C-alpha cells in the first residue's frame, strides 16, 4: 500500500507564493511601524523561523509520521478541506460549516443526516467540538490558500506571529536592554516556533496567550486603547476557552501577581502599597481553586475532585503498560514516581513533574530524532538554570523574584503550568507540545532574573568582565 499524500501540486505553487508574500507584507510592516533598530532586526528573523517551523510540521507529518495513521494537524486539514469543497458547491453551506454551533452528534444526525452525508462525512473532527474550532480557522484560510496544506500552515504561522510579537514587546517594556535574550526566549526556542506554527491547537493558544498578555498590559499598565484591547482580549480568551480552557484558567488568577502590584507601584504611596499588597495576594490564592472549579465545567477531568484521580489513572496505565509490554512498547513515556491519588504523594511527585517539563527528556531518554532535538533543548535550559543558580544562589534568585512583579508572575506561571502538564502528561511526545505556553515565560524569566540580580542585588558582580548574560 502506497503512502497517503496530503501534499499535492498546489503546495508547490501556493506555498512559495504565500511564503514570499508574507515576507513582503512583514517587511512593509516592519519599516512603517517599528522605529527602534535594536528591536527591528528581530522582527523578520522571528517570522521566518515560524514559517520554516510551519513547513517543517507539514513535512514531518507527511514523511516522518504516517499520515494514514492520522495526526491532529492532518485531521484539521482534512476537516477544513470539507469546508473548502463545500464553498465551491454552495457558499452558504461553507459559511454554515464555519459558524455552525456545537450540536450533539445524535441530535445532528437525526435532523440532518442527508446534509452530513453530503458535506461532512469526510471531516474527521466534525463532532469533536474542541478540535473543530481549530478546523474552523483552517477553513477560513483555506480559501486564500486554495486548500494548499503548506500555504494554510504558513498563514497560520504568520497570523499567530502577531500575538507572539506583542508578547515579546511586553517583556521589552520592563527590560529594554534584554532584546536579544528575550528574542531567544520568545521567538527562537525551537520547540516553540516549530510546534507553535502549524495547523495545530498550540499555534492558536500560544499566540492568543501572548496577545492576552499584551492586552492586560495595555489595559492595566499603559492604559492605552482600552476599548480595543478589551475586545481583542475577549476574542483571544474565547479562542483559548474553546480549544484549551485550562491554559486561560491557570493564567488569569496568577496574573494578579503582576498587574495589581505593578499598578499599585504607579498609583499609590508606599504605606498604602504595604497595606494592600497582602490583600491582593490573598485574593489571588483564593481565586486559584475557584478557577479550577470553573475549568471543571469545561472538562470534568480537570475539576477539583477529579484532577488527582485523573493523574493517578495516567500513572497506573503507564506502569501497567511497561509491566505487560516492556519499555520498548511505551516509546517516549516517562514515570515521575509513585502516586496513589493522595495529596501527600501529589506533593512528592511535584518536583519530578516540573523537572520533566523543563529539563527532560534527558539525552539518554531520546529514542528518535524528534526526541533528540527536544533533549538538546532541555539540556540548554538545564545549563541556563544552573548557571544562574550557581552565580547568584537561591538568595539572589529570591531577591529578584521578590522585587519585580512581572518576573514573579512569569516565573510562578511557568512553574505552575509546567507542573500541571508534567503531572498529567506522562509522554514526552505530547509534553513537548503541551509545555509551549510555559517555556517562553520560564526562559525569559531566567534572563530577567539574571539581569535584575546583576543590577540590583550584587553590584560587585558587574565589575567582573566575564560575568555577562549569555
């Protein structure tokens, strides 16, 4: 049986056309809107690596993985292809498929079986509501891309870059000298620009999270274009809720660590800040379990009463699979330790979950080329973290986090989200994608901690010429 090909002749035409058209549009935007030459030089390279990442995802799923076996990006494309084909039969049907509400499968088939047979039976994710929301967006870009898989992926990457670039700008506001370091952390981490660029959930959620960070920054800190930023915030929040709600509900409560102290620093007296800050932190910690309750309304496995049990099932299944089939059958799975569903064992495995997210797979755990690249990236992050810890120690680390609300928020969010995905995802192949929202926060926070500690914690440190940020 021959290989199933998603790529076709149209990709050879529309792929290069949209690649160079996107670069041309980006060049015009850069020259007309970005005045700072130090920042301007990262705009096009950051976009180009995302475009290359999008093409890479297409090629990996076509030639490395078996496209006949599925893969979510292939299924998104096939679902959006059904919308594209419907457009040429009846444009009204196309728009109906783009905006169709979430209708239970049995109810829809009972009322619209003939419609389903005509237009929807070739759409793998038609009844998968979360995945179908990604396919809707793919269906929108399928028209200008003429249903080219590569061209659609390029458009996904280019549009998502808007959110990523605005995310980068927020970090620069606090540390304008770290334009190179933040470019590395936000634009050039390989797993982020690769898995965050194709027709995937992660592309949409990471870009939306970056845009939400900028919206909150503009609303509460800059107090600039508030109505527009509120509208964009609502839209991006809606996208995340429809696709991966847990990303938003783990982010918003922790943003209080950043927004309220920062706003208070600008508006209030020192005495008032001293009084109100404990109240802000109290509200934040109160909101955390509340956000988990809300999240449980969207997905029962993430509800407060089910999250521990869900993780226990994951770990039990992993151990049984290794016992009955051997380690080779489990591929890139890993074990974070014994977990029996109790809170005490939850605390015991927490450090292993965080280590798995940011510092694994280790080199010896890589059993294929994709995992080897992920292992090299994890090795680099391990070096970066240990380098800071050795130079400044826990005291310097704590001092930097304590005295800068934005660093504090970024680092706490990275650890919290990293713990959550490391705890519930015992497979490196999935974890390398799920952890994307945490990586830029984590790495950018490390660079910011280094800079802040150098400038404010240990003045003598700067006298040594070799002690500079790598």
